[in-house]
C-alpha cells in the first residue's frame, strides 16, 4: 500500500484513480456499441445482404454509409430492406449515405448487388450507426451500474468528483474517440480506393505499353524481312513484291 504525505502525491493518486475509473467505463461501453464498420467482398454475379438487428425502441434512426474501394469501375447497386419493403435504393453508385427513420423494430437488411458484373468482384466498406431520438449515438448509462456499487460512490467522493461529472467527462471523451475513429475509417477507405485506382491505372498502362511494344517490334521485323526479300532473287515474297 502506498501512503501519500504531500499534496503532490495526493493529487497524482487522485488523477490516477480517475484515469483508472475512466478506462473501466470506456472498456465497458464497447460492449454496448451502436456503430459498426465492415469491409466486405461481393463476388461477381452475386447479391449479398447483411443484417442489422434493431431490438430497442430507443433507437429512432439508422444511418448507412458505404463506399466501393476496389473492383471494376468502383460501382455497385445498393438497397436497404425491412421485410419485403425496400426503404432506399441506389443504382450503379460509387458511394452513398442514407439515414432511415426506424418505424418498426426487427432486422434491417443492408444489401449489395453485383449481379451486373460477370467477372469483377467489388470490395465495399460500409458503416452502420444507430441514433436515439436526440440524434445521438447510444451511450451506456453508467449511473445505473454505479449505483449498485457502494464502494464506487465512496471512491468518487475521495477524489472530489460527482458521478454526474464523471459520466459527462467519460461521454465527452467517448464522443471524441468515436469521431476520431469515424474519420480514420473514412480516410482508410479513401486511401484504399485511391490505391486501387492507381493500381488499376498502372495495370492498364503496362498492358497497353507492352502490347504496343510487341506490335512495334513485329511491324519492324516484317518490314526488315520484306525489304531483304526485295534483294533476294530466290525469295518468293520478293518475286511477288517485284511483280506488283
């Protein structure tokens, strides 16, 4: 056990305790996430759906952002289904963002259609967000869990903060981390897409360069052979060319 005899040590222990509690809260909130991001591969000629269950009535809207980052012309068909109802639909889009009002609970299908492509697979990055009535992402109500722990109230009192202040601070940090994670994922998607475009352009330029070089060398060889045949008396091609 460590005993603090001065104000500097007590302040350090207070900050350490607050930091430890904050890490505990943030690690707990990851179990109750209301945002998800995935990178999936849609094979050529396939139609694939991914299910997002909505089982809590506090969620009032669902947002889906997607972007094709690799494959062909970087386009795909997109739709969101609830049962047999088509809620949104895109045709041959590179990216898109849709916010859908949740009127009924259940499983929402996020579908990508690559049936129009017979040879090229598509790699799609998409994110799903669930918002409450105020337009905020779901946050864990730490108060109802903390009230069950009598020692936590005592520890917070020892470091000189209230549970409401601790909860507000944790939510601000979590919101900032969520924004950072969202922008990082978006930048990764853009970087992957740009890299895919550059790779496709490099392959296209290399193919046509090699093809043009082969054609140029072939034409040069044919020209040399035809010119030499003009000066050879026994050459059948030379005789044919001299007749013309």
